[in-house]
C-alpha cells in the first residue's frame, strides 16, 4: 500500500510538470543546435568571459603603474610659456634740460614669457625604489590572477561540458531501460492474466518502471541545467542547444530493442 501511495504521489507531481513543459515547448521557438567540441567550448568561454576581461584590464593597469613608478627615477623637464595682453596706456616721458627725452613707462601691450627647468632627484629616502618594488609585486599578482581566472574558467567549462554529456547519455540509457520495463510489465500482466504470476509481482515491476522513469526525468533536467550553464559560458543565444559532437547529435531517443531485465519481479510463481 505504501508503495502504491508513493507511486501515485510521484505521478501526481510529474504529470502536471510534464504538461506544463509540453505547453511551453509548443509556445517556445525551435532551439538552435550548435555543435561544439571541448576545445571549442573552452575557447569560446575564454573569449566571452567578462571576468577574464576584467582581470586583463587590471593587469594592463598594473603594467601602467609599474612604468609610472620607474619613470620617477628619470629627470623631470619643466617647460612653460605665457602670453599677456595689456591695455594701451600713454607713455610716461621725462625731458630734462640739457638731456634727451627719456621714456620711463613705455606702452607695451603684448607680453611674452618663456620658462625652462630641469629637476633631478638626488636623494628620495627609498621612496622611488619602494614604489617600483610595490608596483612589480602588484604586476605579478595581477598576472597570477589572470592565470587563476583562466584555469577556473577552463575547469568550469570542462565540468559543465562533461556534465551535459553524462546527463544526456544517462537520459538515453534510462529511456531504453524504461522501454525494457514496459515490455517486462506487459509480460508480467500477461502472466497475471493467465494465472501464472501474483499481483504483487506485477506491482513490483511497475514500481521499478516508475523509478526508472523518475531517474530519466532527473537526468533530462540535469541535461537542461548543464545546457543552460554552457550557453551562459560560451555566450550563445538562450534558444540554442549544444551538441557535444556530430556522432552524439545524430543519436535518437528511441530505445533500441533489448531483452527485458529480470530481477526480483521475474521469479516463477509459487505453486499452491
């Protein structure tokens, strides 16, 4: 009784979700199939990663800071020019007896000035060398951050890639197992109809079939999650569906004919 209640509850939860998924699939546009290998996935993830772009920009900034710190050891040249326009004023001229007239305050409306200076740091108390050392360490830390970001991205992309592969293969294998359990369930029902099997044996096969169907749904959901994660990593459109290889993309979900598995439910009926 407990097994029947659990099986009915699982079906009550799975069937509405399957109906909603089917309705959403009909309304959604057809997914775009994209075939990518593991190397192509990693390359596209590196090209699309905003985190790597940020770390590269920080590394470039650290390079500029290092060049600026080293430039403090060089002499500095200060050059400046200026121009001033004054108003016209009457000139002040003084004429003394026995002397030529002399202009004390001439009218000069245009004034030009030029200045050049050279500075050399003779002693800085270790400030320049300390700044260069700190900038070098910052540059090395930025380079290590870029390397770590690349390795983390490669690991994340590889994990998502193989998770998608294993989830799809698990869903395919479980679909074949469900088909086998369907055949085994039909055989058990036929034996029950002819009085060659007990009712509990039919229920046991049906429970095994429901468990396989539940595991298949879990594998399909895991594949969808892995597909969405890879789409995010490689920067594809939300409607795209990744295919790991040409060979795996041509496989069909239809289960291959296989002999039904025999387990606890296939025991011969006890004779009265």
